[in-house]
C-alpha cells in the first residue's frame, strides 16, 4: 500500500538496545559491542533513465566523530541517533540497498539503517523521484520499472566512486525493500510483474484495497500503462540477498520469473492472518521462491515499518488531512519493540547470507 505523502522533512525512531535481544553472538560480525557509530552522508546521483538528480542517504559504520544529530526528527517523527559526516571505519563492508515505500523516504527507515550500520553494513537508501515524501505522484509511482533502474544506477555509482568503492565489498550486495520498495527489490532480484493480474486483482477488490484505490484515484489507467516496461526484466546479478517487507504486487508476479529467483530471500509480513493487508500478503509468494524464508510479525501493521511517532503524531496527521493509522500498531506491543523483532530477523538473515557466505 502506498504511504501518504506528507510534506514534512525526512523521517525515523529511538535507538534500542541490542543486548535486550541477546544479539551479540549473532550480529556483531566479529567486532566487540558498539564497535561502530552510525555515520550518515547524503550523495546525489543522476540515473541514466532520470532527467533530474536523485538524493541518496548513505548510513555507514563510522568512528565516534562527526556531528551528533537525530536522523529524520521532525514534528511527526522522533529521530534516531546518528553522526553526520563521521569518519568511515577503514574496512570493507557488505552493501545493502534500502528502498522505501511509495510516499516514504530514506530517512523514514533510519531506525533500521542506523542499526545495520552499527553492526557492520553500509546502507544506501535512495529517495525515489516522484515517489517520495512531498513528491509522491501516483501515475509516476506506478512506473515500477524506474525503481529497479534506480537501484542498479546506485550500485554503479557507488562502485565507481573513489571513496565508497574502497569501503564496499562488491561481492556482498543485498537489498531490503518495504511496500513498493519490496516490489523494487523483487524486480531487481529478477521477478517480473504482471499488469493484467494486478489490474484484475484491483477490479475484484471492488474499492476495498488501499493500494489499488490510491493508484486509481491518482489517475492511473491500467489500459494506458506501458505493459512492456511494466512486465520487463530488471534483474541485477550483483544483488546476492533479498529482503522484501510487505511487498507490493505480492499477488501479481509472473510465476516462472518468481521460480527463477536464485538468491537467498527473506519475505516478511507485518501482522499475521487477516491483520496483514490483502495486497501485500506474501506467504504464497515466499513459497514460490526456492529456499525462501517467510516471517510474520504478530502485533504489527503495515505502517509499523516506519519510525516512531511523537506523542502528538495523531494531531499532526489530522492537520495534513491524513486518516491512515500511521502512528498505530496492531496490538499492545510498542513500535520500538516491534522494530527490534523486525531488525533481529533481517540482521540475522543478512549476516548469514552476506557475511558468512
């Protein structure tokens, strides 16, 4: 389901203790506890298929210098501790591309990227043009083929950069995508979408699917979409591990292309059973990918993957005319605790597939 486009600054959460999860034996990648800080830097790339520059947030293992700040803090969101322009740790690390949902942005997933950086991953998160906060256009977001091209262009740029190429292990590149970002990563991994199946799903949903409604209210005419581009192949063979969280178009991939996905895959749904939004229910999808793992997060909802809201978050949303339950989750477990559960599953998977490979 697309995220609302609220014209706020970037986004996020509060730091949580890894020790509470007993993660040290699993996730510290051979380094002592708190070996790294989370450094941040913004870069700009211009993908060949774009006519304007695209901003990218890099979060990386860093030394304890740089300017301490709260990544993504604004009137809606709390921020996560990070260090602006801190000195990168002098080692090579796995690279993880992090793709936000429609209407989201790179910093809105800072709760995840900062913790991954502290545990030895370089995370690169693009703000996909015309599909990010304050610049979310349904007819542009539905050009799903542009996002995997963004991802490939970003990998190209980082591996060609004289500074970042020294820090990245080119043989250990993974991807994490949320919602429409999950679609982006599925396509980058080699899956191909089916426009006809998705259009049929939306017709059958009879106005009850939020994602379908958002696209159609925004002027998307399925009959006018470039079918060849929509259903094309955008596989990037440099990607070697895939995480898709509540992936968009979960029901609408070409079966043979899904069966051909040939990398370790983790599919995560936020919630369980009927609590999972119909359009992103992905247990069946996971079962069609050879060796894929599937995890559900009880007590979570789709928007749980975003940062933690400030106490007055609901009032802020009302001011912008937003009625989605962005600041709510599905049970009595706090969003901070749910984030710990999500991080644990993702980080263990990435450790096994990118560090121990």
